[in-house]
C-alpha cells in the first residue's frame, strides 16, 4: 500500500488552501476539501488521491449533462497524470481507464429507455427522453 500519510503531507504543503480530511471514500468536495479513505486497501490509493486533487485543480465541479460528468472525470485523470512526477508517483493508465470505464458503463446504462432499450437523450434539466416511445426518466446516482 502506498504511503498516503507522506503524500497527504506533501499535498498539504503544496496547496495550503486545501483541507485534507479522512472520509469514507476519496472525494473532492468544493470548494477546497479533499477527502481520503484512511482504511483504503486499494493498491493505488495514491492515484485516487491525486485524481481528487486533479478535480480541485481543473476547477470544474458543475456539469449540465451526464456526458459532461464523464468528460470531467477524464480531465481529472489527465490532470492527475501531469502532477504524478511532482510526487514521484508512477501513473497507471490501465487503472485510470478502469475507473473511467465504470463511468462510461454507467452512462450507457442510465441512457437506455426501460421500454425500448434505446439510448435516450438528456435535456437541459438533465431529464432523459426516449426518441421512440417518448418515455422520460431521471439520471441516477453516479458510480463510485
Ligand atoms: Zn473523479
Ligand atoms: Zn422508449
């Protein structure tokens, strides 16, 4: 397991405006709190933390569609990749892609109409519409 304590100390020194706090999972909470899971058994919890730092650094927390949410996830990983060298951390493309895949799978599933199994489109209120039967449904909670 990576040495999270050391990484947390380094991040705190680099970004004194950030609060790093133990939580149930790795999560960035705007405007400036990074939660980390001190019990995490994840082998790359260091990357999870840098990904959340990536969310903070790209400064995009609001999204108007589920597609945009997945795009923000992707950008946060790209940011994590660029800051890895600052912390002597090896980036892992497969690890990041696996995490992104869970968002992509979720996006696919949430967009399907329950009646027709066709992909619906999301309107500006984030409500999905089926192009065939006209059913509407709400987006569901994002994956962890
Ligand atoms: Zn994320
Ligand atoms: Zn339908």
